[in-house]
C-alpha cells in the first residue's frame, strides 16, 4: 500500500510540475494549493519510513522553512541580474548551481544556530511541567 501511495504521489507531482503555462494559470495554481498539495501531504502522513529515508525526510522537513526564508531576497537579486545583464547560459547555470549550494549552507546555518536554539529556549520557557497559576477572582479597582 505504501509503494502504491508513493507511486500516485510521484505521478501527481510529475503532472503538476510539468504542466505548461496556459490562460487559466491562476486557477490551476489555486487548485494545486487548495486541493493537490494537501492531498499529497495527506497521502504521505502516517507513512512508516525508516533508515536513510527517515533521516532525509526529517532533514528536509527541518530545513524547508529556513530555505524558504533565506532564498527569497537572493532570488530577487538573481532575477534582476539575469533580466538586466542577460548573461549567457554558460554563466547562468554555474551561478544558479552555486546559489543552490549557498542557500542550502546558509539555511542549514540558520537552522542550526538560530532556529534550533530559539525553539529549545522557547520550550524551556513555556513548555514546562509546572501548572499554570489559577486566578480565582480579579481584584476590584476603583
């Protein structure tokens, strides 16, 4: 059953990512966000993954938000560079590959040295075993 779900998810992703741009592109993208992507997540939820794939999936999940945050400003700079300078593909490809590795390294550093310590601090501060104080009555103020 697990391999069948993986196969279905693979075909859905291939279809979605290789679908050409067309007149109703906004509706297509909305349908992907509202219907297809939650379906893919639901199909993967509760999967029993072990070993190397578990470590890969865990790392991918942990680093996904730092990648999202880190890459955004650089993509604007890269896009502007390509738009105005119009470099040759022999220049664009190595720069894009270098940016990929740069984003991964910077995202890992953000995860390791910012996100994980802040999460640990927040857990220690707010998720303790001590019970919350009970306020029985509010004092009257005049």
